[in-house]
C-alpha cells in the first residue's frame, strides 16, 4: 500500500480542537501516517544534520506529503518554517543529488485551519488577500522542490465550530485525503 505522510505543525497539539479533530480523522484513512512534528522538536529547533537526515529519510518513504497547520498571521507556524529551513535546505541545496532530486515528483497538499471566515479572505474582506495568495511562498517552495501542488483543504472559523461542524470538517478531510490518494502517484526519478 502507498504511504501518505501528514506532517502536523501545531504549537500545542493537546490544546488544539480543529487540527486535533482533522488529524484523528486522517489517521483512520488507510495508508496515512500522521506525525506530530512539535512533539519531536519541543524546543522548536531542527538541525539540518541528524534531524534533517531523519526527516529526509521519512519524506523519501512517502508517496504523498501533506503539510497540516493552523494559519498564523497570514502565514505558517514558526515550526514549519524551521522545518523548511533545515530539511528542505539540506535536501535541495546540500544533498540535492541524493535527497532532493529523489523527492521530486511527490504530490504535496496543504491542509490548513483559519480562525476567520471565508469572506475575510476576499478583496472586500478584512484580510484583503485570498488564502491562495497567502500560500504563494508555499506554492513557490513546492515549485522549486518539484512537488506537484494539490488543491488545499481549508477549514475556516476553526475556533468557533460546533461539534457537528467539526465532525463534518474532519470527515471532509478524510474524504479529501482518500481522493488525493486515489488520484495522485509519486512520479519520481529512478534511483
Ligand atoms: C498567533 C496566532 C495567529 C493567528 N493568525 C491567524 C490569521 O492570520 N488568520 C486566521 O484566520 N486565523 C488566525 N489565527 C487563528 C488560528 O488559525 C486558529 O486558532 C486555528 O486554526 C485553530 O485551530 P486549532 O483548534 O487546531 O488550534 C491565529 C492564531 C494564533 C494563535
């Protein structure tokens, strides 16, 4: 069975409602592995040597990658940035031939939660910019790393969802992952 690796970047997973519910539903999908990255790096520091090697090995065992996180200040949590700085720098600038080039062709999906309403992320709304625009640095990263971009899964008003809405969001995530798995394959260069 193919493997879909979900890397969850949340500062306090134990306090999370939305991301915790999504991660729980995702873990029921066959072939999905959810990793709570914060628990592996409690101080938020990731080095590109031992940590980077372990992360690279983990990525290279995956057929698809999902980066899951709450939107923070129109961006990603600092831990995801630390992960990119250590792991992707290592893979694509230091060990491109043995690591980065091998990851190319692995489909990438973003799953993100936002506190605000969908309408806030419009030209006339509070945030002016769309989520798609806010994700430009992630799209640029995916492009540079050769990771085919998949339509993101988004949950809005994540702090205000009633239990049935949270359930719906979690089931929607599981269904989206099933489609992601059914419709994508890693097209990597032969080793
Ligand atoms: C430091 C910080 C910054 C945030 N910035 C944003 C933001 O820019 N846009 C937004 O819609 N929500 C923002 N939020 C709300 C979070 O996205 C929301 O609390 C989270 O998605 C809820 O998921 P959880 O239950 O897994 O923590 C922010 C929250 C925090 C703590």
